[in-house]
């Protein structure tokens, strides 16, 4: 059976490329490339990195990364494929209610409708006897005057404007190819592999989490302050930057 690892390794060998050459071109460490080709994803730190490495590796080899990712998901979740292969007849037979249940539901509905009709008639007959002429004097007393309405409207305090917080602004200057995943306020807003010479900027209200596959290939500027390189070449790193209060 063809797996993601077998397909990638076969294509690499067909092109005459070594694992070291793949590492240099994609900034994915040799350890992770070997693990992917052996379908051993346990050594890679997290599902996000696994997907990012597979996508970048596929693109570099000229393969359809979407097809490779679909195969990876099916390998990891075989139950999903089994559900898709379930025949429409099987699903219909499982969902079709029995005739006995339909009969019971029908009579319960009729009984409830009859009880509601009897109760409504009884309430209407009882309430019609107790209806009295409205008291004009009480109605006049209970009607609010226009001046009171104006006073209440004038006494409403204006809303207080919320205190503005300074957001977090993160700028990444790339000196080497580096796979990057950005999460802003707990939502993924960017994933890609910028090349050397590119500069990207992101903003958030609370925090920005930066995940990279080549920490030595990126310089960070945090809220206007240069922070230098994140780490060394080929290092996988995760770092969070908070907004200034």
C-alpha cells in the first residue's frame, strides 16, 4: 500500500536527491525527513509541524501537496474513509423509523391536540364571566406623563469609552528560507515558507505565537524593538509575544 513516506522517498530517489540536499533546500532537519519517509511521525514535535513539513517536502519535489495531505489524513483517520464508503441504502435503512413508532407518535399528537382544545375552551368560558368594564380613573393614573419620560431619558449616563490597549506588532525579516506558522489571538492567520530577503508583519490585540522550522534564518522586530535572530540554523522553535499593557 502506498503511503506518504513511500511516495516522497520514491520521488526523491527518482530525482537523484539525497536527504542532505532536501534539508538544505527546505530547512527541514534530516531527522524529520527520515521520519516522514518512514511514516514515523512520533519524533516530530506536533501535528502542525508534521503537516507543514509534508507540504513543503511535496512542493519541493513537484508533487501535488493537496493530494499528499489528503492521503496523510486518510492514513491517520481510517474511520473517516470507512464512513464515506458506507452505501446510501445502509444509511437510509439505519435512519428509517419503524411503522410502530409512527403509529404511536400519531396517536400521541392527536391526544395532546384534543387535551389542548378542551383546556382552551374551559379557560375561555371561565374568563369570559369575570370580564369587567375597565376602570377609567385607574387607567388615567397609571399613564406616565411626558415630563417624567423626558426626565428619565435625560438621567441616563453616557457610555464610558473603553480603554485602548496597545497591540502587539511583530515584524519578521528573513535571511534564509524558513517555514513559518503565525497564531494571533489564538487563531492561525498565516502559514508559509518565506524566502531570504522577504519581510512580513503581523498585528494582534493580545498575543502572537511564532512557530518556525529554521530559527537561524529569521530576525524579529517586536513592537519596534529589534530582537535579533530567534535561534540557530535548522532549529524548530515556538515563541509567544504579548501585547504591552
